[in-house]
């Protein structure tokens, strides 16, 4: 089983997130109320997926992935305040 762990540095708000796993993929659902897609930034480097978003609040959350992940396969969609990664 693969483990995702989350860390939140500094004093940014930590958005609520749900993690779902299938045999072939992961789905992260992150609550980002008041945030537009132009205000979201995702970075994946060295096994860490980092999300930063600004809107009514400043959000930051990091997820450590302990399984191989293809960075080019990462997609994101923000709808109704929920970011699906």
C-alpha cells in the first residue's frame, strides 16, 4: 500500500483534503473556498506534491508520495471550490 503524508510549513491555512487510491492512480480532493484556478500553483519535485493557493485565505499543503509517479500525468481541475488532482 502506498502512503501519502501531508505537511504544512509556516502559518498558511491547511486546506482539508481527501486522498483516494486505485490500482492505477491517486485522486486528491482539496477544499479551496474562494480560490480561482489562476490563484493555484502545483509543483511536483523529488516525490513531493506541493499546492499553494491564495484567495480569501492563503493555503499551502504538501503531500509526500512514496511510490513512482509520472509528473507529466498529473492533472488538476478546480470546480466549485474543490481542486481535484
